[in-house]
C-alpha cells in the first residue's frame, strides 16, 4: 500500500493558515483589508483579550448576498480576480482567496452581511472548518465578522501566542498601517486629496470594551500620525519635512523626520505602495542613503513614505502576507526615492533648537528639594566665572574688543575652502561673526540675529572638509604633493592584495603608493588637503577599513566612508586653541557649506538658543 495520501480540504486550509494567520493581528489585517476592498468608509475593530477571545470587524461596505456568503469561506474563492491576466495589475489589497478559508479553519466564526438593495441580512457560522448553512437575520448594510477562540482546536499553535499586551501591540500596529495607508495623501499637484475611499475612511479600535483610537475620515496624515504615535513628536509640523516628486508615472510623497527625532531601530519607517504597507530592501536602502551623514550610525530615521504607480509596474503576488512586492524596475524606484528624499534633506537647515528647562519660580525645583534656588545657581556660576577671570580678560573672552579682520588666506588649520553656496540652501540664522567666544578650546559660542549658537568646532570643520573633498573628488580629483621623504609601510600579503584591488580609489584620493621591497610599499605623494594627517596612520586606517568591510558593499558607500575618515583626521580637534581669524573663517563656512548642521557621522555641529528662551529663563517675559 502506498504511503502518499491526499489531504482533506480542511487540513489544506489549516496548513494555509500557518502561512497567512500567524497571530490575532493577522486576522485583523486580513479582515480590515477585505472591508477596504468592499469600499467601506467606516470600519470598527473590537477585540478581547488581545484577540484570543474575540476579534470583531464591522464595516459599512457593499456586503455579500446569501450566495456569495456561502462561497466566501471556501478555499480560493474571491471576487477580486477572474483570469490569470488580472494578476498583472492587481488593484485590491486581497486577491488570493485564502484568508477567509484559513480563518474559518482555525477558529469559531460568525458572519452577518447585508447588501444595499436587500431588506434583510444573512448569517453563517463556521466552527474550525465545519460550515453551517446561510440563514436570514437582521443586520446593517455591510459586513460584521466575529472570530472567537482563535486556535482553540490547535493547542500547539495557541501556546505560541504571547501575553495580552504583546498581542494587542501587534493588533495596534496592523491598525496603524491601515490607518496611515488609507488617509488623504498628496496628489501630483501637491494638494491633499485622494479617492473617496481613502478620503472618507473612519476607523475605530476597541479593546476589552475600551476605545483606544477613533480616527475620523477627515483627519490629515499628520493628524493621524500624531493620534497613533503621540510620543513620536510633540509638534509634527516642526519635526517633519514634506517632499514629493512625480516622474515617469511614479508619484512619491514623504514625511521625513528630522534627525532630532531619530530612533534606535527602524520601527518608524512606514512605506506604502498604492495604500498597501510593504517592506522592500531597495526602498529601505534608499531611505538609509538619503540620511547618510545626517544621522549617527546607530540611529534610524523616522519616515512615512507614500508611493503611487501603475499596478502593472509591480507584482504583489510574492508572499501570502502580501507585504513583499517585486518591482519591474527596482533600480529606477530606488533612484527616484533617493533623489526625492536626499534633495529635500540637503536643502534644509537641520540645526538643533535647544529646549531649555522650565525655571519655575524663584524658589524653583532646587529649593523644593532642599537645595538653593536655580536662579541662585546661575548667579553662583556667573560669580565663579568672574573670580577666575579679570575684567579685562572677560571683555576679551566675550568679544568686546575691536573687530579683527581676517587675513586674505585661510590659516593652516582651516585650509579647505568652499566655492559658492548651494542655491537651494538658505541658512535660517545669520551669524554676527564679530561676537564669539571659544570655550574649553572645543566649542564656539556665537551671537545670531535672534539669540546665539554653540558650535562643536571639530564637528563643523569635519563637515566642511568632507563636503570639499566630496565635490573635488567628483570633478577633478584631489591635488597631491610629493613628499620630501617617502613614507614606507610594512604590509601583509592580504593588505597588498587590498591595495591592488582598490587602486582606482587610492588614486582618486591623490595618494601615490609604490612597491618598496618584498613586503613594503612607500607613499610618495599625499593629498594637499590632508597635509595635517600622518600618511602612514592614514594608510593603516584605510587598509583596516577596506579589510574589515566597514565601508559597505557599494562603491559609493566605500568612497563615502573613506572621505568620512579623511575629514575626521584632517579637521581641527577638540582641545585645540583657535585665534580670532581662525574662528572667523570657521564661522564663515556656515554660510557656504551644504548640510552644515551635521558632521559626516551624523552628529550635530550646532545647537541654537533663541533670545526668547533666555528671557523666559530670566523671568523677563
């Protein structure tokens, strides 16, 4: 007797459920998507015990008549596609015909549905694949599906469910994805408008009888973000940038979080394609590249990205959960998204605005804790300063002396110069360069039109050198000078191979390195802009970077990582005393350098303080 047997249909459905229904949140996703496909404008999701006990999704969509209802929970039955050609341009969220059959095979389900032109609704019940008959009942126009006791006949699956709070967190996440994907977005003219479904979709989420979210269909995207993620941003209008493009049939609209609200993971990177939440490695890479040099390596940007393109230009029939897609021209999508995001970020002043603490009253928090009032602490700090500085020294430190004109040539420490200012960059504040002070030989405090800024001298100069290197290496390459004495470096065979494999990059950097013995090479020429760096140290760090793969796989990323290292080595250091002319030159770069608010590693270069903040601290307002 043969060992191969045919599985019964319910067993097939249960196996399919293993792919489609991972947890209660999967049921919520599938049922909400069906409601949207049914052209609902109101959807209410009610769950109990994190979805274990009950998942109820009600909508006011087109509903199902008795015949459709009897077929809806059969495997591979759907109203959304009819022929294979329909797979080439899927415009609905669901289409496989697996969701309802899978849900019905692993839970107790009750469905009530009514079409618009019917005087009564119809009801059907399913118990883990055991389907009842369709009977008349009372009910509103639309569909309500109640899913009770998920996996109750599958204890092996049910034991893998997490705590109520964890499962509810997953449900809230699926709810948020639908809420963001189906709200007004920008059209090709830049106006907030969309089709009737998106514009009027109202959503409610209830857990154990308590309303968690009630989102009106009239809420804008920013309002929905604030409602769903209250702790993400105190003021979305200030913390996000809007960017859009419309090229070659692809419309892109993005809300880009400023670096100040970045996170330690990519949880708040939401990508939507024609309303569908997706994950795509090409798009994720484009987002990462757009923020290159604006965030520290361990930080992730907050991004809400909406893409609209013809349905024929991508394939959603890749995975049962339908969160993965395949673009027919993924490189084009990558470049368009990168260009749209990067141009906006580089053309925006991303300086950090300091948020000073509330001083409270004259007695302040310090007095409440038994310590001196905070106003007294400020006075003590000022008194301490003048104890350590004579009046004449204090006058010089705070720039009360006559203005000192800068010489014609840049001083050695600030050798790099930047030609011209990008036409799209408009600094928010104009620096009054004659009023400044260097503190601890590391930071510069400079007066602005409406307050003052504190500048990290190393970070700012690092950005200046990086931008200069990047521009020159992309046009003419770096000018080098011959060393009076070649600098020799001992290398392993592996390092010799690395140098041979990266000859083009080394030449672009203006470095000439030649064999000087069996295991030795000599640096004969070195870039003029890096004259302050030791050639041997630089080459050793470069080899470590190339050997360790720290620069990433792409040629552009490799070059960028090398330029980051070069800029860091060549920049003035923290603890380095600068004279007035050097400080003036450094401040002048703020007006002429692109993306000056961040160093190449993503750390801030300046922090802004407004005069109004100071007046509040000193109780003048």
